[in-house]
C-alpha cells in the first residue's frame, strides 16, 4: 500500500498522463499473464511490450473505437506523447527496485533438489507478484459524464480524469549458491539504476520523441542482462547449500521466531546444540530437549569460522525455534 501511495504521489505530481489505448493494451496483456500463470516473470515484459504495441497502434493509426464508445459514452482515445509512458515505465522500475530491495530474501523458503549423484542441495526462488494500485491521469472527462461525483482536472487546454490502475510488479529468480538476500539486494540496486536512467530517457524524449521506444528496448535488454548476470554470478560459484555429514545445514530462518534473534545465517552449519554434537534434524531436536527453555548453538560459517549463539526458546515447543534444515 505504501509503495502504491508513493508511485501515485509521484505520477500525480509530475502530471503523467497515459492514453486510454495504452491502458486497454496493458490491462489486456496483464490479465492474460495472470490467467495463464507466469505473470511474475513477465511483468516487465508486459509493461515494455504494451508501450511498444501502443507506439505501433499510433504509427499505423489503428482505431480502437469500433463500438462507438466515443459517440455513446464520450470515451477519449486521444493520442498522448510516448514520453509520458516512458516516465511511467521508469517509475515502475523504481518501484520494482524498492520492492525487491525490501522484500527479497526476507524469508527465503528453500526448495530441496537432488543432483546427479543424489546429493541434496537447496535453491531459493523469489517468485512474487505484487499488484500496486497506482493513480494515473487519462485524457477526457468521460467518466464524469456518467458519474457526476468523479473528479476532473484541467491541464493546460486538456481535461484529464484521475484513475487507479492495477500496476503489476513481479520477479522470478532462483539463487543456489549465494545468500538470497544479498543477491536480490544487488539486483534491486541495478533495477533502481535502470529506473533512474529511464527517467532521464523520459525527459529527453519530451524533445526527441523518436528515441522513446528504442531507448525503452535498450533498457529492457539491460534489465534482462541484469537477470542473466545475477544467475551467471550465482552459477559460477563453487559453494552449494548442500546437506552435510558433520552437522545440520541452516536453509532458512522463519521471521518472528527465537532463531530470528540469533546470529544465524542461511548456509551456516550447526555442529553442536546445547553442547551435544548434532548430525541430523532429529538429533538437533533431541539436543534441544536437554534444555527446553534455552538454546545454545555452536555454528560453522560457510567460510569455515566458528561462532556461538544462544537464546531463550518457547517452553515445551522446540520445533517452533524457527530453523529450516534438511529433513532426515
């Protein structure tokens, strides 16, 4: 909700106006993506693609008013400069970067996979879709013609109607060999940089309109490059979140649990619990029962260093400590 308020304030403050034709294209593509499933991985493609399709519709002068909407309902299909759409896309990139920065890796739920030799490893998939109600301005007063209470604004010689649209932001990314939160925050920074570049592009296209679509395509390719670079950087590392024999690997920490207060990170190996050596999930919980209200862990980090951390736990509920690990 706060992200929607932020984007709405900026779009309204800048007076970003989007054409109804683009809005219909975007909502149609978004609806199809949501219905067939992969909307999280296609949200940026849908956003950029809708602008490209709008530019083609405008170039070939395709008419959307086949049902007499302009005549019957006063719907306004007037053309809007593509620069406004570029700025809107830029704000969407910035919103995506902010969201991934704060939501990425907050609770990385592991997906356990088996390698060719039967070795178990964990991967962390960020596959999230966020619908952000965002305020935009659409040319015309066609809603007010039928709903008298709806506000109408005047911008120069143009009348615009404020509307909220469901802007979809999404990302699909699987991390195998890095701290999920660190990798996703790095990607978020790159997305934010692309958003700032897109803002500059939008300002430039106010004067050089022909640069809008080519510039957006370059930014889209750069976005795909960021995703590919993140995956490549992850795949080229030698470390895996794999099952070990000399302890139990930490695969996740649940928020709001005792483990969240301890100095534990994803990838750490718990070698001792309450001064008892542990080599399995069952052995870990048996060691927890030695002291049902307190937990003391000896941990080996992925770099090979050792540390000790301790905390109070829920009395009589050792399974609620909040550590996710490989099952026996």
